[in-house]
């Protein structure tokens, strides 16, 4: 049978296009981070943004009432918690000042809605509805109510891509809250995270909480990451095999908060007027210090019940 | 007209895959709708359409997964080209045949996806195949049936 010459030529053209595109794809894959596609990324984000937004808004409408009730309860609890935290934070600032430690940075939280998840099968990234216009930049930290989510990988003008903990490119310096043992937390497979670089016989136990260590200057210190669920010591290795379960349930996540470092925190900070008018002191805080070593010796005598918070006017404090 | 409709469908499928995946996923198993689209286009219209729409679909996916830019592009391109080449070799009106080829394609996609992403580590392959790939193939096939019907029954899309 004779082949149609036009058809075979057409097939050849397709084959050549295929080979060229395939080489282009493989080269792009090998270049990875160095290949910048900001323009195309911006255009695509612009096209797909309305779809994602409409879907997420409609999703929210259906669950609004039940969420509203739940959130109202949470607000009450959190208000009480914030009141406690404000005092603890103030105490912490005073102590840091006393010991000459560097003051911890303040943070502002940007609430972002997840409008998309990466189509990739295993390495998870989220697309959120805030971008460069709202001040979201590369490497900013993303958190949820329960703990760390990841960091911002790329930002376009209106959207940002968040690299989650469930990604092989995501590594976080972590510290055991109880024993202060440090390691690097990451993900390789399955549903659990791996705490790596922990020397054999280190004091790490099941149930311990891992928080960010603040090293590397990407993630702020003290954000909850995961709980250790299994610890194995293999004498043939120099490090321990530790598995951890993240506090955040990534499959149910709908919103994240992007942390932005700023001069004044939006939460738990005294306004200028408040600072002038009053000082909150937890009275048992300095009880273990001799009076001469107290950060502010002019504080009143410590004869109040432990754990009680006392509201003092500045003038009273100074007079004392 | 057909080209225009397929291009619009491409954007809709990518948008649904990216935005709706949290809703339609079951136990973190989400259907691969873009692959369904690429397969349908390639199987219905042949090599040329499969080639270009495979490439474009992969490109759009990779834009939203910049850590592995090029991975989906190359895989969808190969799938579009190869499936498009088989257009005249199978009896297209039989849904079971189409669905079977689709399931094999998706399975191979998963294998090569892991291969390119993690290189050689057999333990992980076997674990992931049983835990994620097979449920995903079953789940995606359910969606595929609807999409295949869409391509057959819509006058503009009918090959």
C-alpha cells in the first residue's frame, strides 16, 4: 500500500514540533528556579483569579451560618486569651529589656483565602488571593490557626503561591519545645513529616511539640509546627528517625495568614495612650528576684496573690 | 469554532482543577481533570490537537507549581502526542475501550510523574501506587465518563 505523501509530511511536522516542545519542556524542568515566568504567571493569575474567587465565595456562602456561630464562640475565647497574652508579652518585653536581649519583632497578619491548590500530585502548593499589591513578598511565613503552613514561594500582583510543609522543597529549622533539641523538619513521603539532623540519643520523645527555631531568618521563632509521633534509634545511623504530625490539617485548610514583620504589632500591643496611662504587671513575675535585681525596682511590694493581674497607673507606680 | 471552544474548555478545566480540588477531593485523593481533558482532545481530534493542547495544559499547570516548572508540560505533551497517534487505531465509539486506554494512560502518567520527581526509590513507588495512584485512577475515571460523553454528544466538539 502506498502512503499518502501529504499525510506523512504532516506527520513529520507534528513529530518535529513534538520534539522541539519536548526539549523545551525538559530544559525548563531542569532549569527549575532560574527560569522566570513572571509575565506569564501574572497573565494566567489574572485569567484564573475570577474563577477561584467565585468558587471560594460561593463555597463560603453555603457554610456561612455554621461558621459564624463557631467563630463567635472562638472570638470570646480568644479575647480572653489575648488579654492574658498581652500581659505575658509585656512581661516578656520587660524581662528582655532587663537582660539586654534583642526585642522580638512584631508581626502583622494578612488573612488570605486559598483560591487554588497546585495540580501536582504530591508536592503541595496553595494559591492565595493576596499578592504584591497587598505587600505579600517571597519567603513570608504562612500560618493557620493551629500552626505553620509554609512560606510564600512566588507572588504575582494579585495572587501568591504558598509552599506548604508537604513539599520536598520545604525545610524548616525546628526546635523541641520541651528539650530544646534542634533539627530540620521536612517531608519526603506519606502523611507524616520527618525531623532530620537530630543526633542519636538526643532527648526527643513521642508527644513532644516542635516549634520554629527562628534560624535562617525565614520563619519567625516559636510558631507551632508538629507533634512527634514516633522516635526510632538505629545504631547504624548517626541520626534518629523521627516522624511528626503537623498541627495543621492541610486537606481542610481554607484560609491562611501571611505574617509580615512590622514595627507595631496589630495584636497585643498597647496604644500610645494606653502605654502612658497604665502598666499591666503580673505580680508573681518578679517575686523570685531580689528587689535590687528587679527590672523596675519601683514596682510595688509583692504582697498580692500569685497570678493576679493588677492595673496600676504610672504615677502610682513611680510614687511607689 | 471548535478550536475556540476547546481553548475555553482548557481554561475551565485548569480553573476547576486548581480551585475545586479541595471540594472534590476525597481523603486527599483528587481527580486529574486536566489529564481527562488532554486525553479526550487527543483521542477525539488526533496528534496535532493532542500535541498542542497537551503542551498548553501542562504549561498552565506548571505556572501554578513553579517549583517543578516543566514537569507537567513534558508529561502532558507526551500523552497528547502518543494518544493522538492512536486515534485511528482504536474503535472510538466504544466507551469501555476509551476508558481502559485512559486508565492505562493515567497509570503511566503517575509512574512517570514519580519517576521524574523522585528519581529512583522503589519503596516509595509501590507505597504510593497502592495508596494514591489506584484510588486516583478509579476516582478520575468516574469524571472521565462525563467528559467523554461531553465530547461525543456536543455538536461543536463531536469529532
